[in-house]
């Protein structure tokens, strides 16, 4: 059986140059909209929070012995980075992106992953973040 998960991330203070003043939120939901993960970390950006959500979704699948998952995201950067597009040199906190990508790749080796881009209005995890955190 294939699990379908929705991932989204956001960052308050995304306009702050000082990363310590930023707060990321990564959310993962199942296909009924039940929130499986609501993770908070300091620093980052919206794009990094989106990638953090994918990492957390994959860790959740591995921990719950789910071997086949489709992750739905509204982030085109997420799709590109997870699928192996080169990470640019001019992004905020390139090291954080590369560390997340390494963790994602390790989890991917333990399960079958498919990624699907969806419009923002269809992202159940995104609805949660918007409602709870106004991001």
C-alpha cells in the first residue's frame, strides 16, 4: 500500500538577515489532512523549511515501516533539490540544504519515493500552516 503525504514549510522572519531571528515550521499531513508532523526549528528560510518537511516525512515513513510513499508538495525548489538538481551557490544557508539533502537521500534508500507537484490550494499541510501560523 502506498502512503500519500502532503508536505509544506514556512518561515517567520524570512526577511531577517540574521538567521537566529527566523523560525521555521515544517508540516506533514496524510491524505485526510491529519497532521503527522509539526516541527519547529530556528533559522532557515521558506525553501529550507519545505525541504525539512520532506526529510521529516521520509523519516516518519521509515519509522512506521512504510515502504512506498508519494509526497505531494507545492514547492518546485523542493522537487528540484530532492530529485538531484544542483543546489545553487547563492542560496541562503547552502550547508543546511546540503545536510537536509543528505538525510533525504539516506531515507530514500530505504523506501520507494515518488514526488508530485500540486498547486498551493491543494496542499493539506499548507492549509494547516496557514490556519495555525498565518504563514
